[in-house]
C-alpha cells in the first residue's frame, strides 16, 4: 500500500508543469495573519471550540429574546396609536343685523386678529333708525320736563286750590313721561348698537377659511356666512384602543408625529372621553333593538378618544385641522431618570401581561375616571325672580284715596 501511494505521488509530480512548483507558496511566503488564525483555530479544536459555539449561540438567542420582548411591548402594550387627528375650534360668524353687504375687507385664508372687520353691511337704514331714535329721545325729554313742572306746581298748592286726586293724576303723568323718556333712551342705544353691528368683526384670532361672500350678497341676521379657524384652539385627538387606556394618565407627556414632518409636536394628556356611541343601543324597525352579530373567537377593541393639549409646535410646522398624526404617550419623568438596566428589567416584568390584561398604573390621575367613579358636580341655582307690583315700582304715587302723592324724591332721581 505504501508503494502504491509513493508511485501515485511521483506520477502527480511528473504531470505538473515545470513552473508549478515555483508558484506554490511556502510556509515562509504565507502572511503572518493567516498563520496566526490557522494556529488559533487549531487551538480551539475540541471542547474549547464547542464551548465557544455554545456561548455565541446563547448570546444571539438572548439578543433575539430581548428584541422580541421590546417589539411586543411597543406594539401591543405601549400606549400609542396611528389614529390621531389634529382638531380645532371654528368660529361660525353670523351678522347680528340684516342687510346688503357693501364691502368685504378680507380674503380667503387670511389671518385676522380678534376684533378685525370682516365685511360691512349697508348702513343707510340703521343711520335713519338712529336719527329717529334720537328725535324720540328729544321729544320725550321735552314732555318729561313739562309734566314734571306741572306735577311740582300741583304738589305746592294747598288743598283749597287743588285736590289730592288732581295731584295724583299730575304726578302719575310725570312718572309716565319719565318712563317714556327712559324707554326712548334705550331705543336710541339699541339703534346705535345696530349701527355699529353693521361692521361684522372676527370673534377670535385665526384664519378666514372657505370665504364665498361677494359684495351685494344679502346678509341675514343669525345666518352664518364666514368661518374663522381659531388659531389658539388647536388640539389633538388620539383614538386609543381600550386595552391601552390603563397605561394612560391625565398629564402624561405626549409626542405626536405628523405624516409630512419629521419633527414631532409635543403636548400632554388633558382628558379622556367618558362615552362613545354604541351601535347596539340604536332602535330598529318597530322600535326593537338592533344587535349586530359578532364572531365568538374574535373580539375587537373599541377606540376611545383622548384629548391632548399641544404644548410646543416646532418651527416651520403648520397645524391644519384634519391632519393625521401618530400619537405616543411617553413615560413619566421619574421613569426617564432610571438606568438602562432598570428600564430593561421593567420591560421583562411586563411579560406576564401577554396572557393577562395589564394592571392600571399607580397614582394615576385618570384612573378614577376610567373606573367610573362619579365626580361630584353641582350646578348653581339662581334665585327665583318675582315680578314687582305697580305699588312697589312707585310706592309713593297713591299713598291713599285722600292723600297727596309723595314723589318728590322719586321724580328727582
């Protein structure tokens, strides 16, 4: 057997080209790094190599478990949702007087301040009404002066020159003239107010939106014709699954990322909605309840709106009502100061929640609301207003059948 092996080797040497032997690297021509790795690999042969493979496998498996737990916790139990919407209050501006629009002083999407004039209503009718009311005031003022003097004159006469009945009649006429003068004064004030109301002003700071008015259109009292987006009232509604409400507390920090911008909008949880619509409560045909069929093996979680107050908006990020946002409720300030080891341990402590519902957070401001504890609320009661009698309005006008009126102090006022 040895002879055959030697002969095969000689035949192989004869079959190689003459320069092949010169091209083979010798041990002296090999790089030092290759010789080092080769020698190290030989030393790892046997139990050491098996142990190194085992440790490496365990490290990779542990990293995979940690990554899986963190991913599960983020997507399943962490309070976040892609169903967030930017909301805003819209002021529906309606004129308080009717008339033809004579001038429009704004354009669509223009920013206006509170009190800025949006458009003008024709003032001709209201100027006439104001002058008419002023004339009525002058008339009643003159009538009051005359009747006041007549009443004072009768009050100074003795019972020989006049009677208590006549004194009461003139005193009553003076009181009626005074009431007519006060009514005319109020009518003048109303006419002046209506004249000022021909300037329709913005009630809030914001942006005029969807402006469709034109000069010559008729503005009807109480009918909205201009919408102003209140720029000071933006907030975000996050629609969270009910399985995540136990991890949301009033006052928690919130980060909302809009779809078109990388920088997030920050805020905090303001309130949690206490009720949503229930489809099964709606009445159907013949007044019978409408009950939707469900699958017994599938249970969908309802989404509950959570109102988020905006604290800071990054520069260059415009807020538009209806924009979509990914809302994430951040941990409290105390948990952010924990070390990375404590954070990692807290993640593994929540692993049993994979099989059981998560427990509510301790010392949470919104826990009581979620548990249905009623909040004591009482509405102030207004005292009942009794209509005054004529005698209470003018107590000294008719003190008796045969007595003179005592209205001097009342008429002087």
